[in-house]
C-alpha cells in the first residue's frame, strides 16, 4: 500500500504564502493543458491556503505564450520545438531579429516528433526530386507562413529547402490551403476518401491522424527529406536532421530522413520569484510520475508526451535556466 497523501505532501519545498499564478496552456484539449493542470495541482498542494492557478487557452498558432510571458501577463508557458525556441535569445530563425533575452527555462519535456510531407500516391511521386520533375497539381494543406505559427513557419521553410514554394505549386495548377494551424485541423479532413486534398506538411507524427493517413485507405506516401535540404534547415530553423525508423507506420518499409520537431520547452521570465521557480522545478522532477502515468497506455515510441522523464535531459534547455531551476538541478546532481 502507498503512503497517505498527507504524508507524501510533507516532502519537498513549500511556500507558506498564497499564490495567484497564470499558466499559458494550448487551445484547450492538447498536451500543454494537461501538463499545466498537473503542475497547477502540485504547486497549489505546496503553497498557501488561498493559492490558485488560472490556465489560459490560446486561439492562434502557438507562439502566444512567449510574448505573454515576456510581457508579464503569464508566469509560465510551453513552446515547441525546443531548438527553435532557442532562437528567442538572439532573434534567430522564426524570431527574425526580435529578441527575448529576459526569458528563462525551467525544463525540457520530451516529445519525439518530426516534420514530414505526405503525398497521395495517385501523383506517382515518392521523392522530392520526382515532385519537382513531374510538377503535379497537388492540393496541399499546410500551416500559415507566420511567426505566430511555429508549425506553419517551419513547414514553409521545409518545402523551400526542397525547392518547392506555395507559388510554385499554384503555377503547376495546384492549390495551397494555409488557413489552419492545429494538426487535427489540417490532417483529419485529409483522411476522408472524399477529400480533394492530396498532400500535407505537418508534425504530430505520433497521432492517429498521421497513422490513418499513411496506413489507412488513402495510403499517403511519406516523402524522405533530402540531406542537403536538412543541412540548410539546420541553419534556417535551428532544427536538427532526424529519421523515421522502418515500421514506424506499417507501410514504411525502410528508414527515411526527416526534420526533427522535438520536445517542449517550459519557460518563465527571469524575474519569476526564486521560491516559485524552485518549487515548479521540484514538482517537474519529483512528481513526474503523475503525468507520466497518464501516457503509459500509449506505445512509448508513439506517445505525444515522452516517458520516462530524464532530469539530466530536462536540464538541457535551449535558453538559459532560471537561477532557481539551475540550483535545483545542480544540487540534485542533474547538472554538472
């Protein structure tokens, strides 16, 4: 039998004053909200009696958390992918010169994701070279080319690195749908046999939406990324080359190169009080089994939040750690 909850909650740091915190989640039904709900409960259990946390939903492309934390409206937020978020310090990549040097990290949370292009086999193209040569009149769904949408912005850079643009697709007699941000908005309609969409660029490859698209009735072909394009993307997006292993989908018969879209960055501002930043970091590591257990029913290679968390990797952030978070990781031997 486990210990009583009151006994468990005696462990670790506590803040005697009551806290009133704002956490930025996602659109309301995805992983950021679940993560923030976990942290809200763990922090309130260890803070003053009238402590409360508000978890806010966003409506746009996913970048709102960064500016809201920067402007002091939110205390913490999540961003993805981690490498891209690293550009916020110097205004690199998606940030296009706009710098956020006052942001500080609390942790990296694992998500093993990729950016890929899937295409309808009716076009007779299995590679980017064949697409460029045959110029098929594809109807492509892709996120908006805007810094407000990390997924959309990276998707457009992904195509450009392979010599394809929205304008070029239109010149082939094709069409580009770029008004949706969220993966389910882009991918669920494509699964329908009646859909006239014949190509998609997106991430969230571990979801049933991609599985149904690749292994379902439409049998979309995942197009291997080109090595030279991945080298260029490492410079323009800060994202590393990666691969998808053979068998990731039943119809994937060989390993293919792809673009990494890995991991979540949990961040705050440098002026977040030390005791709050330390408590958050303690909860992230010491109560991680609470959130991990919510994903144990999912294949660890296909889970939208990776498990188990590794505190050493959690401390390897793409922006500087908050001093109190750094102290926690160092004091517990996770940071040399």
